[in-house]
C-alpha cells in the first residue's frame, strides 16, 4: 500500500536504517500516534500528514479563515500600494543565467534553505518529513532498492546540512567552493521538500536516482546555473538594509520555520522567519513590479493572527525580496491600519481563534450555500516566487 496523507494509516515497505528516521519523525511530528516496523513493513498511524501551508485555506473562498479576513481585514489593496511605493521603481534584480528555463520554484526553496543555514536552522520538520516520504514514494513508484537509495541520500543530505556553521557578524557567504556546494545542497533539499508539500511529481530528480546512488549523484544533477544564482542572492542578503543585521543577533533570536498556536486550526502553517520580533516572509520573484497580491498580504496577516498567545512578541511584519535584496517593513499598527482593522491585535487573534475552532458559533458568519456568490481566490501561486 502507498502513503495516504489524508487518511489515518500509512503502510509502506520498510527501508534499511528506518529506526533512526522513525526517531526523527517522532521528534518533529509528536502528533503521530504510533510507529511500528514488523514483517518487513512500516506502519504509521497519525491524524494527518501534509505540507504546512496557509495556501489551501486561502484558496478556498468559503473557508472560515477567508471569510474572517474578508470581514475583519478588507483593505489588502492598501498594503499592496504601500509595498510598491516603498520599492525602487526598477530595482536591480538577480536573474538566473540559464540556457534553459530555470526551475524558479526549486530556486525559491533553495534560497530560503540557504538563509536558514546562515541563521542556524538548516533542517526542519518539512525536510525531515520529505526525506521520510521520498524514500517511501520512490519505492512505490519504481523499486524498493531505488527507494532505499533515495532514503540514504536524504539521510546524508540531512547530516551534511546539520553540520553547516551558522553566520555571524554580518557575513553570510563562504569561500567559492564551499558556497558552490552549499548552494547545490540547498537545491537538492528542495526536491525532498516538494515531496512533503506536494507529493512525488513526475520530473522530480529523485526519480532518476539508481539503486546504487549516493548524495554526490544527486548533487551532480543540479543545473550549472544554480550555485551562482544562489550565491548572488546570498551576497545581496549581507547588506544591513537586507538581512545582514540578523547574523549579529544571538542565535536564539533567529527563528526559522516558526509554527503558531493556531497553526493546527488551518491544517498547519509555518512562516519563513521570525527575528527579534520581525515576522519575515521571503520571496524570490524576478518581477518585483508585479509582486504583491491579496493572497501574499493575507498570508502574512494570517501568520500574525495565528500567534494567539503572542508567543513571539511580534512588533513588525516584513516582506524580503531575495532577488532585489529589499526588506520592506511595517509596524503591526501600520499593517493593521492599512488593512482596515477595526479591532486591536489581541481582539482579532481571539476572534479568529473562536471562529476557526467553532465557526457555527461565531456571530455574523455567513455560512456557504448554493446561492452564495463565489469570492475570487485569495492566493495565486507564482512559479517564480
């Protein structure tokens, strides 16, 4: 049997070395109820396994979250106007120097991973989960031996990333050969992350690994334009007007892939970074003049509101444009004011918690029905972001 991410039971062929993976999965996914390996098979009982993202909620016009945001924060267009007004008219933009159409989606995930390495959190639950699922899915799609190879490659990738030193004192880049390899590692990690978030898609390079493959075989598949493209973005990030200031802070103030008190209420949600009270969403668009839509703004607002208990003491929200080295910031008061909020942040958080946990009991909530008009999608995924 294959992995059923929306069900209760996952049964798959057991892979060599799975004991260590099971221990990691228990650490990163404590909500899993049960793991066992017997009779050559691994059984996993859990409530749900899927990528952590707000996008599925924001793409559903009838979801409680979308209805709440439309009612309480109706002026996303004003944030978009403010964002574009704070960017240079034609900011210099790093573009991949590729002879073929670049893989923008994987590049975006790779620069995000590279920044996490610099900030001291090179691996997270998404990557661990992706390594676990990739071995399972490849074994089912091709052969058990290929699945074992992918699992072993993923474990080697995790090990090498965990050994990377964090950045200090404003300097993010490494020596040429080190930076080149690190860029390749981060790009390779994006293939495992994709498996976790979206499943094993045709064309994923993990499907091309043979049964005898190792990590070097996967790194050899990384397109030649990738390391230089990632290095140029890291160089941009070193500026204090970008993210260089982050590396001057204690490591405990650099939080990567934060989850929130309300993350489970929307099926899971992890942001990019929280640093010294700054909630930062990283984007890697090559078209800054087109950047900024309702979905991106409301995703940032969603993260802010899901911190029900103010655990992160947020005071600023930001978009970081990695290909332009531009950090655009608003105080919480400015951000909510632009969005048209009529309640304070604590009041909004409490109202959202009530609505998500008991939508029927919330006042003035219009329930979806056949005659209701369909609101436009609040999220459109740009392959270049």
